[in-house]
C-alpha cells in the first residue's frame, strides 16, 4: 500500500507512529508531511528507516497514494485543526485515512461525508471492538511463550524493543509474533486493539483475547507494553496489559540518563532495579514473571558512553541488557526465550 504520513511539527521525535511505520511497516511511504521540515528527507533524521521526501502538505504529494496515515498523536490524542486541510485533501483524492487518535475521524461529519462521496475508508485504529468482556484469567494456559515489554516511562522503547526482539527471533528460525496494544503497532501489524481506549473493566480481557488469538498462530509472542506502572497518568493501562497477558517473562525498557517522568518532571523515576522488582511484585499474585532482560535507549549518548550505560543498566537490573537498535537485540534472546 502506498501511503503518505502526516507528522506536522513533530517529526521525528514526537511522531512515534510515523517513525514506527517507516522502520517496521511494509507500506511504501511516498512522503512525510511536516511543514517545519519541508525539503528535507526522512533519512536526514532517521537513518535506519525507509527513506522518503518530507513535504509541507498533501497538495505537495504528486504521486498517487492509497492512504494518508496520521503519524502523530499529541498527549490526550486530540485532533489538531491545522491537519484538517490534509485529511480533507486525501479524502478528496479518494485515499483512505488511517488515524490512531482518541478523536475518531470517522465521527467527524465533514470527513465522514467526504469519505462516503469519494468511496474512501476512514480507519480509526483506537476504536475498540464492541464485544469485549472482562478477563477470564486464562492467558497463562496458551501453548506459546509470552514475553512482555514493560517500561519506566512512556516512550521508553517498548514498541521498538517488541519489534526488534520479534525480528531477531524470526532470524533465528523462531515462529514469533507480535501482539500490538497501541496505535503504532496496530498500524504496522494491521491487527490489534488499542488498550488505552478500552473501558477499564475490559482492558485486561482485550489483551487476553489477543494473546489467545495469536498463540494459535505463533510459538512465541512478544506483547507490546504501554505506559509505566509508576506513571501518574497511564499506570492503569500498564497494569491491564501485565495481568491480561500473564507473560512468562518481562523485558524492562528505559531511556539512559532519564530520571523523571516525561511531562511530569516533578515525579522521579525509581532506580531500574527497584522498578524491575515493582513489576515482578505486581505480576506475582496473578501470574509470576521475572524481568529477565533490559532494553536501554542510548540514542542521545556517544558510542563509548552507550556501552558503559548498558553495562551499568544490566548490573542495576541483574539481567542481560543492550540497546536493541544501536547494538543487537539478538543478545537478549537466550534470556528472553528462557534458554539461560
């Protein structure tokens, strides 16, 4: 599918969905829309991603596209009205629109009418299924190994680590699948439920459903975590995923030199070793799971400092660790697959 990705004023640091699709999706990306970086290219900012030109809006996309993907989601998942001309322009071309916002574009009267007129589809990735139920506590019965990425904060590398570990496992011949729980993973996999949009009583049940569905297809499941257990806003979704997935093992994701919760700088992040113990103690009553490995985001460090930070992190959590992008996610596989 040929797509353009909307990331106005956010590429790359605040456009996780855009970057995730560029790195892990199988879409052909024709252009990225960012009015502040028009004239540049994706690889000027994300060297390990598929390359594409950056343009100032949908009217600058000269090639045909099948869909426009909203690749940025601000805190709260609202719709920025400055994006309206681009969404309108895509629909007027007959292109589908895919969005992971809490604001459902399919419920917007203008967009819904345009989509109907031009025979285009609007896919709101965060719209949950209508038939969700509470968890039955059965995910631990699946015939698959389940590995969950957990974090010390939002944007700590859980989605990236999930996909990197799954790819490394497949390279080793392991029949590995991903269970996406957020809009970026869903966009990449074309499957999943955005757990942060599910009614709280049904959130663990939504994760349980996905684990059981995917366990019928794969031998090892890498479940994408969300939020962080000590996050003042998002700990609820974190707990629902932990208890709904009933994982066999955990991978703790952290950003090097990150000491306070992003956006809540008055809230300190506990030391990694304490954080690992917190996750283990929370998992234990429902389905015991240990933090067997760590993934450290060293993007802002030079090579020497990154290597030292990884060693320090591994010592702090008493488990093997690496930066799965900078170094090699395969280093974690023996621990993650239970071979140690």
